[in-house]
């Protein structure tokens, strides 16, 4: 559960560091804590020093965990006509409009990690990263 499908699109050196442009596709069963596989060993390196992730795809935001070679996915903690428990804001939809009522605190919340076992293989699907290491 939770293994990334990886493709190295481009690689080279930048001074005394190596770089790799990688496309990572999430699994059909996301693992809490991140999908695995994007390690220094996969790239043929001893260590990854910096990982830059495309910041958003299809409403998701991503974080690369260099220490564990994992890619984490986050999203807003609510969907249309519902909110995270305890919020005093509702997103309401009718046939022609979408409105917000309340004080708006739902929009001030931190992102939530995607739920365990969610299929992310098609949405968001592939995410691009630029990694530097040795």
C-alpha cells in the first residue's frame, strides 16, 4: 500500500550537486504518512538535500519528506455543503449559486492530510519534483 510510481525525466549536475526532475504518480491506495519510494537510493545518490514539489494539482498540495523518501498529499478539510466539525461556517449550494454563511473560520484551517487508502492514482495523479543531492 502506498508506493509511488516514479520516472526520472531529466538529470544532471549543478556545480558540485546532482539534480533530478522526477514525475511521481501516487498509488491507488494512499498511505497515511505518505506514499513511499522517492529515496536517494532510487536516484543513485547518497543523500537528497532539497526537494521542491509542484505546489498544487487538482486542489491538492504536496510535501516531500526527504528523511523517509515519502510524498505526502494534503487538501482542504471540507467539501461542498459540509465543514470540519466545530467550524461555524457552512458552504451552501443551490442550483444556481454557492454561498458562505458564518464567520469564515473554515477558511482559516490548516490543510488535512489525505485520508488513508484514498485512490490518488488519477486525481491528482502525477506530481513533478526537482531534487538536489549527492
